[in-house]
């Protein structure tokens, strides 16, 4: 039951459309943009995954040093200590390394469909030991004149949720890690509820539990507590292996509408919806039995890591959600969905 109306010009951004950060790197993938409106335009904060240019017989991977400068590690492809079977992560002598290094890049558009990269805005790069493998998958929530960014901090040590804020997209107040490892997929509600901030997040447990969606509350967006699990995986269904939040929930007359991603044991990623109570968003009113959007187009089925639709950004105008999403872990696309049609599908 795919109810999305995809842009005719999909994919709207490909790796070739963005300049690499240096001569030593090339862009492997564009992924999962945070989305917002600013200065009369629609903006995307794209995850740009770059890879070092390779030499036959070896594998080179980029990491950030303590000063945020990229350095290149080289591994002999015939070394028995090396496992390079996964295109995303290699293992050498028991330690994991990402094959790509991600940062965040701003692009904007007057019509929401054709995006270009402005020269006057810099990329946002990882800093410090907890971002040595880069930063990924940023969600953007606007409260008043301030934009709040939650993103995945990645390092050899762990994966956690970072937070920063800005008003002009040129200067940023970085607040460090707000949800400790292992955690990601954090989206802050764009308004207070009962004078408290709320956020969705996804702690992961490799032994007990799993990759589930949780909710937390905060007085200041820095200190989070009263964590509650609101959505678990469902055996035999499209979201049987892992679930995670998309962008900030949308306020509707029937409750908070959250578009989330779910994956099965074959790593096929689809989108579904949760409807949360307006006054108590930890209470789930209903949930998609079938996906509202799934990988059916060639650019969603084939790519760096195929059969993937993943969103963490949208614009709402009346009944229309303009959804921006990563497809096949390689390109960025757009689609429109009707809020009422999604709500009807949940009944």
C-alpha cells in the first residue's frame, strides 16, 4: 500500500551534483537529509558520505583526528586480519572502520524540487573523539527563530546522539552528546507539550530487547529523562528487524503523526506511521500495519545499499507532506503524501 506521489525528477540529488571536500576524496553517497525552511527557501541538510580514492590491492579508509582533519588509513586487501565483505564497514584485527566519512552539507531550493549548493554556507564536519568517524542523519526542528539539530555521532568508541543549535546557519552552538551510546534516530518535537520538550530516540540492545523507538522528556533539551518505549519490532511484518523515528512528529487534529522507518531481516527499509496522543505522546493510538511507502522504483531498489527508503526530513503545508528521503543509500529523492490519507490508513 504505497500512497506516496514521487517527484517526477527523482532522484533530485546524486553524488555527482555535490563537490567533494578534497582532491583525495570522492562522494560515494548522498543520504537522508534534515529539512527546514529559511530565508524564503526550502533547505536540506544532506549527509554526504565520502570515500578515499582507492589503489588496487589495498583498502583506504578516512578517519578524523583530534583536530577534525581527515587522515587516511591503508590496509592490505590480502591481509588475513581484514574482513571487507560489507561495503559499509570493514573489520581489521577485531576493530571496525567505516569505509566512508560523513559530514553535513547545505543545499537550498526556491521551488522545493531543484536544489543547489550555496557558496556562502560551510559544511558541518565532525569534531573531537566522539565524531572521528563523522556525523550522520541530522534531524532539524524549528522552535521560534532557533533551529535545533540532532544527529548521529560516530566513532571507534561508540554511536550516540549529538545536539547543536543555530539561528543563522553560519554559527552553531554545539552541546555534545545528549543521548549516550548506543543511540541514534533522534527527533525533537517542534513545540512544547505541557511545558516540556519531547524527543523520540532509538537506544539499541544487542542482547536483550532490540532496535525500538523510545520517547523522552526534558526541561531544556540537554537533560533527558522519563524514557518510555513506544514501538517495538513486529515478527513476520515489514518492520520485524528494526524501527526508528523519522523527522519531528506532525501535529494533527487526531494526534501527533510520526513517519518512521522499519526494516525486515533482509534489510528492506520501508516507511510507516505512528499516531501519538496529543497530550501524552508516549501513548500510541495506532500504527501502520502495512507500509505507506516502500522501495518500488529502480533508484530505490538498486544502489550502494539497495531496497532502502529512509527519511528524516519533511515540509508540511496544509494536508500535504513534502517528504525528502534517501534512496538505496545513494541518492536523495522527494515525494508528497496526504496527512488525511495516512490517518485514514491507520483506522
